[in-house]
């Protein structure tokens, strides 16, 4: 503002200068109106959201936290009472809730767009006996999972993470890469390999469905990354993790894990009883108390506590947190069957997306999917996603 004294001292502006200034004001006003967003502006793919300089005053209109989750995409698998995939549902059959608030779907599809898949293979010396079987899986991945319009990359890991094949739609290249797998050291940096896969998929176009398929033991040693943080990143990037659990001993033989837990009286990650004396309260300790493990509650807890260590069933937790499927295997035939099951699901998914409205800008967001007008159906999707507070 210019005070009265200053205004009195100022020389009168000539008409031409006045016109120029008026023109600039008109242009500035027009540009401001043209650029004024009605909502958050999403960043370009791969471009980080710029933060204000340290000490700068935050503008009231800043909505950077909303920019990070501009569009939520969730795959949904529906099965009937016999476990068969249900493929005839329409958009009107679904209700989607984010933190209890019903959301309007922006897109709905059956089968979804083309796939971008990162195949994460354990190559430690521990799986040497299974190596011949793993080398034969390349054609299964390309034909039953990736499909004609998809592309795939391959990562191997032992005591280090190795990028074996970048994204390609050349099925022969993927098959050759897997058929030439070699075992290395005894290390098992599973979480670092998953983090590398998530990083690769973040760079793929938004129009593609992003999937990690891990073929590995449920074991990690030496990773710098924490599983909870990896799963946070996967959820925010709309990445689904599938796992083929390898087992090198007959004692570890088991089928698909089911918790068998009774319905919980509290939301996932919330405990209804005081902790066991002297023990930190986690879904795992509660499962020990009750004689079972609620994998979904454990997955939610791991994402909420991203730096916590995960010792129980990390592959199953990863799939539960992202809406994927876990299959435990021992023999060659079961490895092939697991990959075939995963491929069948990926090409029979309902894919839904929405822009979150009416919910808190930070914290854990629970996604809940309901099917109406049909009975005796089981619905599986990812349980939610976590948003850090601004500046966190």
C-alpha cells in the first residue's frame, strides 16, 4: 500500500505510462485467473513435488499433501463360495469407501490395461536345488502373466541386487534371461530387491498396471530397506505385489495361508486388549496370544509403523498390503501352478480408480470394497495406503 504522503509526493503518471501499467495489470489478472486451480495440480510423472524454501511462509492455498495421492487405483478380485473367479459384475455392483466415506469411481474396467511386471527372483545359494525349476518359468511368465501387450523386467538378488533385464515386450528376451539364472552368495536381500522393483515401476506410464511378482523364500538378511516403507511406496504408486513362496525343506511345506481368525471387534491395526506384560503390542504378539495370525491386520500395522522390523511371513504381508496373492510352493509342479494362478487373477481383475474426497489429508487411509446385489462372494483388494503429514 502507498500512504497519503507518498502519494502526494509522487509525480502524475503520463497517459501512455498509465496505459502500459494498466495493460500489465490486465495481463497479470488474466494469467492469474487462467492459472488459478480449482484443485490440486498433479505433478508430471517422475517429477517430485517441490517444497517451499526453509523458513518461507506457507500459503493458505498449499495442498501439496493432496497432490501426492491424486488418483487411487485398486485392483479387486471377486470369488464365489467355491473359490471360482466372478467375472460378470458391473460398476453398479461395487461400492468403494475411503476411510468410511463413499467415493465416486473415475474409472472401472475388467481385465484392465496392459501390464508392466517386475519379476524378482531369489538367486542365493540357498535355492540351488530349485534352480532347474526356476529356469523353466520364463515362458510361463511371458504367456500367462505378461501377455501380448505387457512388458517385463527381471531382478535377481542374493547378498546384492542385480538388474538382469530392463523392461521389454520381447518375450524371448525375458525367457532367455530367466533360463540363464545363476546362483550367487548366501545373502537374501529381499526388501532391497522389492524396493528396486517398486522404483522401476514408478517410472512406468500411469496407463499401465504395475505388478511385482516375487519368487523367493520368506527370508531377508542384510537389507538396508524396511519392508513397511517399501509397502508404503508401493501403495502410493498403485503397485500390487504377488509372491511365489519357495521352500527348501519339506518341513516348510504348506499351502496358501489362511488366518482362520475370528472376526475382529476393532479395525485392522487397533488392539482391543492391553499388551502382554513386557511385550510390545503388535499384530504378531496378539496372534501369539490368540493362537493365529491376522495377516491383514499385520499388513496394516507394518505400513503404519514403516521402520519396524518384520519377522513373520514377510511375503504374505507384502501381498496382503497391496492386494496381491501369495502361493507357497515346494515342488516343480506347484511353482508352475502358482504362476498360472497369478496370471489368471491378473487377467480377471476389476480395476477401479477414484480421487479421494471427504477424508483426512494424512495418516492411514482404509480402502473398503463392497459388492451389492450379489451374495456369497468374497472380495479382495488392497487394504489402504498411508500419507505422511506435510513436511514429514
